[in-house]
């Protein structure tokens, strides 16, 4: 009589999943089971830990509703969202500006605005800031009519979409087109660090693992141009707290920029972007 | 400027989790992140697949309520529950009867019954069956006053706990004590295969992976005796369908027994149990 072992059980489950009709789903599910079983085996997961895991996942699902996605927060805080972004959007030739995650606060169809105009529609404090730069292709040629779609939080820490009764819906976001020199420029206020929602299972997990819930201050950007691979990224403020411990692992060295005082008292953030040309 | 890679990101997350105060939680979380990232990297998980996973986990959590635990079903059907059972309850010296999962239908405090009495409290069809055997220790010595706690489903496929308005609450379950020869015996009906709940995300996953939702016919047993390591197992009917494809991976070769016709027309299932003595 052959006794079942962990290894034989894992292979039985993997074999059973061989019946999956879709080849890609079969590959993903078999790899998932191998890694899930390897994890449990490596740590010799106890009955109590297994049950704690079941309860954590259940509470995470039950925290989700139309405006709260606790599983995405979990993915973000375990670095999985950033890893999936890297897998799918990193430029292996290292020519393009680095990407980072989209985040939960993107709203499509931001208003078109003129270069050098302001995205501030509601006065709520904050340091006046000019953000400007050049969008270039991977040969260094400036790109005219590239679209620079930006959004960030107010000095209070909140995005407009989080405060529908306070901020105008289009506050602190807008779309710009680069000029004939590839330049974009907008006026705004300095972004500030903010906590991700911490009143659910993910907040408890952060506390239990000795971590905080803060993101470093940043401005989101989606940049696109005809014939080029679009880019989703942030520009981080070098003076921000939490650059070394951004709770969703969104910071990359190359995305950190200086916000320096300009002649008129505003801060100036110069940030150039490189897009890679699409393969013909 | 050093660009972030998948490997450097994984190590950053693992390093960040080094702040976890509890050493065991630190070990478990760091291993979890390494395996989660290794999975996503190995299959080069796409944005769309990541989002499908987020949605699946969310729906699984939202399917759970006081009587339905969809994440346990998920764990069961991915073989994780059986693996955790093996990790925690397999007898490395291979002396004891093999274990298998408890399952969701166990109810504590079943009625005490006399050996050779019936656990059938409600006539609903099924083949009359005698289940009997000897409980021994790992030297082969019969154990007197061992407790054999049994439960199984009716010929309709349902456990009493699933049909509170149809079956008496204590139907098809009971506790027996072995006699001076280590023997237990009870009268019942033959168990039948049954489907796990298939109207949720786990049912969809089974269908998408070309699998069915059936468990092979079995009788659950919890067996304990003073001075011995308690055991949770099943005895499976060798004539059952689905022995090779039990959807929760509960079947082990050594747990399959014959249900053979006896002189009085009842089936007889002889099933002996071995408990290992506790270390002094």
C-alpha cells in the first residue's frame, strides 16, 4: 500500500488540472497549485494558520464593494501589483521612462487644458507648483502632440474622486498636449503623502507586519503619442517622506524628481519623459 | 540609475516584511510573498489575468456566509486542505491509519450508541450496511473504550445537517465505544457520492478546469483513545464512482474498503483502525 505524501498529493492535483481545456488557463492553474503547495510545505503550515488565512481572505472579500477593492489593496501592499506592472510594462531595453502602477484614483476623460494653465479648481492650501518637461522618443527626438494625462491629490491628502462633496470632480487633473518642442507644462499645488485605506483586513495586516499605510507624495501621469508605446507612471517628490517605504512599492529611483523654488515663488518640477517607438 | 527588476522588487517586499514583530508570522509572510511573486513571474501573469484573479477572490469572499464557506471549498478543491492535513497529521513512521480532511459536515456531541445498534433515525432508502472493525494500537494490541465517532450522508446524498427540515438532527451519526476486544460495530445505510456546492465561484472554476464537483462515497470517522494520538479519517466504498477523482483529494488507497454482501442480506464493511501511542 503506497501512502500519500505531500509531493504525491501535489502531483495529483497538478495532474487533475491537466483536464483544463484552455492551455493558458491550464498553465496558470498548474503553476498556481505548485507554488501554493510549495509555500504550505516550506513553512509547514499549521491547521490554525490555514484557518487564519481562510478567515483573512473571507474578510478581505467581504470588505469589497463598489468603491472599495480590498483585494487590490492586498495585491498592492504585497508588491504583486508592482510586479505585474513590471512583467507587462517594463522596457527590456531600458530606453523608456520606468512605469509604475495605475492606482485606484484614475478617472478617464479628464478635461483638455492649455499648456501652462492650472489644474487647480478649488483652493484648499498647498504650495504652488509648476510641473513641466519634454516628451521624447527613444532616439531623443521631442514628440509633438503627445498626450500627458495627470492627476494627484490635494494638500489635504485627498483626490477629487474621494471627496465628491468637497472638491469639483475635475480638480487636480487634466490632459495636455505637448507643443512643437515636445513640451508640456501645468500649474498645480504640491502633492502630499497619504495613507491607503487602513480600516480593513489589509490595514490590520500592515500593522501586524510592522508596516505603515503611507504612500510617498507623487503626481500620476499617463503619457501617449501616436506610434509609441503608452506609459503609466508617477513622478515622486524627492522631499517626500516614505520614498524608502512607499506601502505599495511604487517608487523607483528614476521616478524621483526635485521640486525646487523658482523665481516667482512657485516650486518647479522639471520632468522629462521618454516613450519607445512601436515596432513597425 | 538602477532600474527595478522583478527580482529586486521581490527582495524589497521580503525585506520590508522583516519588520514583522512575530517571528513565525515573519517567516510565513516572507515565504508567501516569495512564492506569490515566483508564481506571477513564472507564468508572466498578464494585467487581465491579474484582474480576473482579483475578481475571482472577491466573488469567493462575497459568497461566504454563516453556512457557506467558499474559501474552504477553494482550498479543498486545490488540494490545499488535504496537504495541510498531511503536514499536520501524517504519521511519519507510517504506523497509524492514514488521515483525511474533517470536511464541513462534522457536528460535535453525536449521541452515544450501543455497539451493533443503528444510526438510522429516518427511513429514506439506501442499502442496509453493517460497519465493524477493531481499533488497535501500533503494537497490534486491541484498544478497549476507544471512541469511534461516525457520520455520513443519506441515500439522497445529503447529511442531516444539510436538511434540518427533513432529517432528524442526529440521523446517520453517532459515537461508539470499543468493547474489551477493541471492536466497534454499527448498522447504517450505504453512503453515496455527492457534489460539493457548485453554484459559486469554485463551481465555475471546476467547470473551467474540466473537473467535476463529486466526492466519492465515504463514512467519516474520528477515533480517539486515552494515551493515543486521535485520528480523523474516512472509509471509502471501493464500489463508489469518483475514487480516482474525488474533487477534494480526500481518497487514499489505504482508506478504501469493500462493502460485501453478508448472510442476512446486509452489506458488511470491515474496517480496522490503528492509533499510535502518545510519546510518554
